[in-house]
C-alpha cells in the first residue's frame, strides 16, 4: 500500500475519535437528556448495524476477486507457518507480544486515569473525566500527525523515540504532584503512544511475505485484544492491594518491556515497495 503509515494513521485515528466522542455522548445522554445509561448501547447498536451494511456493500466483491485471482504463493501461507516456521515466527511473536503490552497500556491508562486524577491528584469529577478525553485526543492526534513523521525517520527508530518520550511523559505524570501538569502529561503520553499500532502493522508487512500478512497480523491483533482484558485487570488488582498510585509505575514498566521487545525485531529492509510484498525476515 502506498503511504501506508499515513493511511493507517488516519484510519486508526478514527478509533481515537471514537474514544474521545463516546464518553461525551454517554455523559450527555445521562446528565443532560436524563436517559438511563443503557440507552447509549441502543445508539451503539444502531451504529454497528449501519457499519455492517456499509462494510458489506464496500467489500462484497473483495472475496470474489480473491478467489478468482488466487496465486500459488498465497496457498502456502497460514497461521501455522507464521507461528512455527523459524524464519517468520520471530517477527510474528514479537509483534503479537508488543501489541499485547501496547493495547494493555492504552486500555489500562485510558480506563484508570480518571480514578488516578481524582484520588491521587484530588481533582474535581468533571476535570478528572476530561483527562481521559485528553488522553484519547492525544492518541488520535498522534496517529494522524506522527503518521507523516514515521516513514521519514523509519518505523523501527521512530517507535524507539516515541517510546522514550512516552516514558518521559509518564515520569512527569508520576513524579510531579500537580493536577494540570498531570493532565498535560497524560495527553502527551497518548500522543506518543498513538502511532504504535499502525507502525506494527506496517513493519509486519515489510518483514513477512504477502501470503502471511493476514494470518500474522490477525494473530498479533488478537493477542493485543488479550492485553486489553488481562492487563487492566492486573492493574485493578494492584490498585486494590497497593492503591491507584501504582498506575504510572505499572505503565512505565510495561512501556519499557515492549520497547525491549521492539529492539528484538530483525533489521528492516533497506528498500521496500509500496505494496508491502516482502519476504525478508
């Protein structure tokens, strides 16, 4: 795909837009319209139905084209090869574990920051809630803006730099006992974390052959979903035992862990084509 980082950054940025708008819509329905909380899910169901219809119409011919233009190379691919063949398994597993940590960081930080700001920074309920909006807005802006920076610097180096800057913002949030500094810091943390998911997808397509793209990236994204459920739960258990002030040490440790994983990826190909059909590993 031409301009993969920019396109994926824009597409994934809309995920962040949903993260920004959904709490505002839900709050408005409950506090302004005086509707029961579950009415928000009626709205989500209607959007899901509309999305299903749109995707069905947009991609109806994609399956037919795939079947008609099936190439021998693509018949040799599969999840087993992506996970077990030594040449490709290293890349697949690193990307999967990286996304497990990253998605866990994103969900844990986005979910617990309001509690942190209320209990540790002693913020007002509304102002504390706005810090979560700032975090998701940071993710959205980071995916869109840094999506244009990443290909110029290179995916591997960019994520190293973004990781270090996100950790620095986390240290400010942890160590500076000021509500406003913490609110700005968590927004910057979201900004620098934003490009991670699109960058992993681009790197996987560059390091793996085309026949393994769907299997490997699908597996990595699924493992990332596990991180979204397990790591926030682990954060909750720690918060119950030690207090919610452990949020930032927990996030910083995870950030350092996925940075080390990222450094374990093979060297990126020097010359790549826009369609991402590479077999270098």
